[in-house]
C-alpha cells in the first residue's frame, strides 16, 4: 500500500504528528502555516481513511470476487479521502512562500524516489 494507506500501519496519530514535526522543522513554518498543516491532519482523522484502516485488519478475502469487492471499496474510500483533504492541503500549500513550496516539492520527490 502506498500514499495515505501507509498511515494505516501503526498508530495514525503518531505518524501524523511525526510528519507535522518534520515539516515544521524542514520548512520553518509560521504559526499560521502550522495551523494550516494541523488542519490537514484533522481532515485525515475525520475522513473515511480510519474506517478503511480497520477493514485492512480483516481476514483475507475467501474468493476472487470478495477480493475485488474489497479493492473497489478501498479505491472508493481513497477517492473520498482525497476529496475530503484536498482543500486543507491546498490552503496549506498556498500559505507557503515560494521557497517553502520548492522545499516541500523537493521533500516529496525524494520520498517518492525512496520507494
């Protein structure tokens, strides 16, 4: 699993806090920017993602059809989660200076290459 589903493995709150602390340090966020970042974490916590995480702990599917049903449900939840967090992410990104945006873009590109 990639992307947001990585938050399902382990304690989501701890992972979100670690991410926020890392970004706050790397980007030297202002208090207003930190609030915008906190809004992303809150949006994730109140999105459909936590329910998907609990479903990931269920027994493996018994049939190929059941597997497809679960995959479809995860994809629908993923889309719903993206729709729920898009505005907070956009607000945060737009609150960053050009230099901070460039640094965040670079951080994301490095993380993507490590996979």
